[in-house]
C-alpha cells in the first residue's frame, strides 16, 4: 500500500541512496585530506632534498675563484676584486664610499694582507662563523616553515613558505628567520632564489635589546658560476631596526658578484695577489 504517495521500497531506496552519497562524500573528503597531506609531504621532501644537495655541495666544494664585487652598505660601500685561496681572500678595493682608491693604496692593502698572518686568521674565523650561521639557517628551512607549490614550469619550481606556528626558534637569528614568508625557487634540486619579508616585528628583550620592523625584505640569488659550481651572486637585505643580528652582515646591504674566474685549488696568497692587482 502506498505511504504518502510512495511505496515503502521507494523510501528504502532513497534512504540507501542518501546513505551511499554520504559515504561517498565522506570517502572523497578523506581522499582529499590524504591527498593534501601527501602533497604537503612531497613539497617538504622537495625542500629537504634541495637543502641536503646544497649542504653536500658546500661540504665538497674546495674551489677558489676570482670575482668582481659591488657591496653597498650605509657608510661602508666598496667596489673590489676578490681572489680566494684556502688561506684567505685577497681583496683589492678600487672604490670606497663612492670615491676611487689610489693605485698605491690598493697595492699597499693587498701586500699588507698577504704578509699579515693574524689578519688572514681573523678573516678565516669570521668567514667560518658566517658560513656556520648560513648553514644553520639553511637547515631550518624544512622545519621552520609551511610549504606549498606556488608555480612550476619546465625549468623551475617556485615554492611559497610561511612561518610554522609550532616552530620554536632556538636562537636570535632563527627568531628573525622564522618570522619571514616568501618564495623559494628551485632549478632541479638547486636553490636559485630565496626571497621574503618580515611578517611581524621581532623584539629582543621586550624591545630593549633590539627590534626589527615588519615589512623588511631580503632576496638572495644563487647561480652556476662555472664548472657546475653554484655560489651566491646577489644578496639584497633591507630590514629596518636596531638589532645587530650578524656580526659581519648588515641589515641594509646590496651585494652583487660578477665576472667569476676559477683558479687552481692550490692557488697561493702571492698568486692571488698577482691576480687581483692585474685586474
């Protein structure tokens, strides 16, 4: 007998359809969630792999290069030639704060460094400290940020990053680093560009020890400078505030390196001095 114009079997069928639809939607939601988690894990793996490739390259790269550098900081801008050796980098400054340096002073600076073992040791110590800080920041990439793919083409993949709420920065540098959001561009497994901005103020000691202001920006470019060796070719840092985060890296700096020429790995300080003085 009809019930409200429909048979009992019709009602049972519709109920079954509704239940099936609910199950299907639930299953779809689970699949979407799992797919999103898998994609997030894939992106995380991509970042981890790029970081490891870079760290491995840094550990095995013993190459020495001569290059031209324009490094502009407030009240401390230089144009110079740099010749790397395993004992230190010989530097010939051709221009300082917009003024040319005399040829005699250029030669005096180069020759003085070559003869000064303590200056060489101090330079190596400073470089080692900055290299370790850079390495520590690189190692934080997979753990300090949430990642997602922003765009992709045949040559590069660009990933968007934002601060991870659960991350607890272990150092002052990490506090600044983890307050950034922006983009990381990869070519294969190599990092070619890393850029971002501070999403909020960063205070030290409730502002008494320093403060960096929201909106500050950074951009770092890495390129194959020759022979499959990658190096930082541009650094642009513009962060407003009054806390000194790195000993030898300013919060206001534009640094561009060009004209890379590889030298023998065994190049000496005297040979490096000859190289920069002939430029």
